C-alpha cells in the first residue's frame, strides 16, 4: 500500500511538471511573431496534408510539416494561394509569403494552430525521458529529475513552441533511443515493433536524423558484444535480460525485424507513396525520371544536398565566418545550457566515474551501468562529434537531439545522492532543479533568447552568439506593442526575420535587414557613421552585421547603450538631432559613399536624402541644399549658382540656393496629394517614323513619397496609342515634397508609322493599382505637344 501511495505521489508530481511545461510553452508561443522557416514549413505542410501541393521543396522530410498542419487542414478560414502561378513551382518562398501575409489569413491563428502540436511533442519527449530514467534507476526521484531537466530547460521550451523541425527531431531521437534501449534490454517482438516504428518516424523529421543510423548501429554492435560474451558463459549474470538459448531470436529481432520495420514505418508515414523523381533535381540529376517508393522523401533529400553547397554566414564571439568553427557548438552549449543543468551533468559524470572505479561495486553492476551509459552517451556524444565537423553554425537548436540522452544520463548519474542515506547532500539536486524552474520562470516568455551567467545572461549573449540563439524574428509584434506603449510614431527598422512590419501596422523607415526586403538598395537612407535623428529598432543579428558584406554597418550603435530592448532580440536606440535639417540630392550615389569629413560639411546629422540617376533624371529640393554627383557629370542648368564644397575621384559635393522654377502648367491630384506639372523640355514639333524622340518633363512634388510612375503616350487622331514610355528612373522614396524632378524620356516611333499629326500626352499613375492621378477637370493626362510625323 505504501508503495502505491508513493507511486501515486510521484505521478502527480510528474503531471504537475508537464502542466507547467504546457503553460510555459503555450503562453510564450502566443507572443511570438513567425520565426525563420515557420512560414515555409507551415505552407508546405498544409499543402501536403490537403493534397494541393506535395512537391514543394523545403529541404526537409514531410513528416513534421504535415504534423504541424493537422489543425489547419480542417479550418475553412485558412486558405492557400492555389490560384497564384508560384504555387505550381517547387520553390516555397513566394507561396509562403502569400499564404502568411497577403491573402487574408489570420497570422496569429495560423501560428497558434500550427505550433500547438509541437508543444505536445515536447511534452511527450519529457514524459518518455522521465520514464526512461525511472526504468533504468528504478527510482521515481530519478525519473522526476530527468523530466524536469527537459520540461524546465529554456532551450527546449523555446522550440517546443515553434512550428519548426528542431523540437520534432529531438523528440523522436529521444523516443527512438528509448525504444531501442527497451529492445536491447528485453528483445521482444513488441519492443522490436516499437523501436522500428519510432526509428522510421525519426527519419521523417529532419535529414540530420540520418546521423542516428550509424550511431544506433554502433550501440547495437556494442550490445551484441555483451550478448556474445554472455552466450559464451563468461558471466554468470548477464548485463541484459538475456538467455543464451535465445541468441538467434534476439539477433533476428534486432538485425532483421528492427531493420525492416523502420523503413516500412517511414514509407507508411508517406502513405506508401510511389512516384517519379523530377528531372530538375539540384543534385544527382541523373536520377530524374526514376519511379521509386518514397520519391517525395528522396526529392527533398536531393534538394537539401544542393542547399548544403551554399555557404552559411555565422558569428561567434566577435568573429565572422562562412566556414564555421569546430568549437562553435561547444561554446554554444557552454553559454546557453542553464547552469543548474551543467552542474548536474558534471556531477553525474563524476559520480559515474566513481562508480566504475569503486572496488565495492560488483563487476556485474558495473557492466549494467556501462551498457546503459553506452546506450545514452554514444548517440549523444557521437551526434555532438558530428556537429564539430559541420560548417553550418546557426544555433544551439542543432544540439537539441542530444538533450534527451543527456537528461536520462544525468538523472541516473545523480540518482545515488537522492537516496535517504545521503543526508544533506541529497538536497543539492532538488535545490538545483528549483533553480532551473526559477530560471525558466524568469526568462519566460523569451525562452529563445536565453543565455546563462557565463555569457552575461540574455542581455549580453548577443556579443557571443546571434541568429537562432537569441534572435530569430520572434519579437516583431512585440515591437509594435512597445511603439504603442511609448507613443513612438515612426521607427528606423533593421529586422532579422520573415515577418512583415506592415502587417503589424509598424510605421518604419527600412534599413539594411535580413531577409533584405525592407529597403530599396538604390535608396539607402542611412549614414552609418553619423545616423539621422530618431528612434531605431535593430535586431541583434543585423546589429552584428552577420549577413552583410560590411559587418560594421551598425558598428556605431554597437558602441551605444540601447534605451530599451524588445524581448532581448530587438535593441531600441534614440539618436538626438544635431544641427539644422538639410537636404542632400544624390546623383547615382548613396549616403555612405560620402566620406565622414565631407559629411561633416553638411553641418547636421538630420540629412534628408533624395536619389536619382543622373543619366536619366534629376531630383533637387526646390528650397536649396546639397547635391553629390560624379565629378565628370555636368551640373543641371538650375544649379548655375552652386558652390563646390568638396571633390574627389568618386564625387563632387555642391551647395546650391533655392531654385527658380517655372510656374505650374497643371496640377495632378489623388487622395488629397498634389503634383504640379511644370512643362516639357526639348519636346520636338516633328518626328520621323523609326526614329526616337528625346525630351524631358518637369514636375514639382507637393505630396509625400509614394509609389508612382510617369506615362508618356503618343496617340493618333482616334486616341490609339502609337508609342509609349512608362517609368520613373529615380527611386520614388527619394522624390519628396517640394522636390523638382526632371525626367528624361526616349520614345521610339515604330517603323511604318503613318504620316500625320499626333498628340503627345503625359500623366501619372500608381504602379501597383494602375490608378491614374487626375487634373481638376477629371482628365488623367496633360497634352505636351502636337507632333507632326513626316
């Protein structure tokens, strides 16, 4: 009766721990924006489950993506972009962007439903690890220790709340390891089936699961050695539940049954799919056209082979590399593993070594310990050793598969001190586990950004490691909340992630980011040596410049103390104005082309840039300012009163007074915004069929920057367009209010154009909606001239 009560008490404690893990994971996942890979994985998984697209290539097996999409599949409010042409391609990038951001899906709902299954997978792993430790030690306390080591680890909790593949790989690695241990300890048919199925499902998580094939194979060979020695009678008591007479059956279960059930389970998880490999395989294209079982799985495997040929930028302790470092993962493990876990792991190793060298320990007991430890440590240390050889150094998440094995080893290693006879020493383990729970509670909900005290905690961890170690794009929505709480209307934003600031209603000026979608590279508004005034939000990874050619793009900010942080991954800075606002027109130049000494001549950090291509256009602020051009480019005629401020081989910097502009000929309007047409320059009166008309139009912006294009139409007497020009050769973001624009046009008359009189028209329109700007009388064009074609 006492044992039953004791068991019930431990079961309730374990249930409470799992409930805490669930609450930690669920309450954190609801506060995170999509991280890298999630939108691609979710889109691929949903397309696969619904049968809409099973050929999308993400470089991973379908299993976990499909698992994460199970709740989404039956939700009629969640749509896939099946009508877009990109949906029928292998590439996942454009379809996933459409799915997540552009066709009206509720991103918060999609993420919650897709992430929830991963939470359950993490809880299953914690439960299995706890049971495994209990079965080895026969101590409920050891099982609870192992359970807590998984359920309270911030690194596990971080990825248990994401619709990615890292947690799934770790969970299935732990479950497959446990099932293999059961089979080796008690070679029974049910254990062979369980081990085979779990190992097959493991292979449907990530292709790095293939590393467990040789590792588990090595474990099996070691166990065979134990079996053979026992069969030859060298040990009276076997290390496993083994009878020499059943050696043949045992070998059959492990070598034949286990090895056959595993691939069958993998095939079954794909619905016993048979298909033909496509011809456009990135690696081994000679396999294209073959009809094989598991063709979907093989296609993804061959796709990841092509991806591995590309270098991956990485950062470690202030260093940058595309080839990685062998010591990257040891450093990551040391800095991101909670200190209580590190202490317990070291203690477990010390106690295990003591057990092996103890003269009081029976040889048979040492053999049992050795076999259990080899099943636990060979996969963990072997996988870790493989990690030392890879040049893909993206984060601690790649070490998650070793954690289940280390948790069981640690729990069983410290089990001896948990016995009542150990007096006060036994309280050290509960104290460390309590500290681990406090760490998880303290860092919640920012588990992804966790660093231990050796790294200076999450506040300073970015100086050692970035990317998915601290910053995976998860805090974009939290940035929106911070801006609202602090009444910040606009922010300069450098973001590392796949989220869309516009979706969350963030009013931002885009800076260099990764992925590089927030800023037009032809209109870079940022001067890195003397930033413009305002509020800046910079992700930790872009702050370190990992993905930029110039790693010191934001070095100025690295030397400043942020005024705040959003979830440890986005740093907030305030830059104060210095000097009066000035305008700088850049003809074929960017702000960072200007030397620091010449930039100082502007007398301010409040510099508004205006970009144009001097070969085709010119933009100048009408109120005066500065302009930088190639030294050999002739000055526009309006700048005859300009003063040369500086000159070198790259540019000449001029200062000019207010422009003397012609009066407006007409004013176009749209949604309360106005753009004045100031007339044409060099518009011909006659033309010849087959020749090109060259002229310019002049405009004065009386509106804020917005996407816009100019159209030029040459029409005949019936209004038919004979020739046309469309475009704007200056970035629209740099055409600001009170800016004069001169746009050059080249209009080719088709050969055979009939002689006669034609009308040359000009107008403005939005390039995305094609909506035209209109004059006060409702017309949408201005007549430039009547041209006689001879």
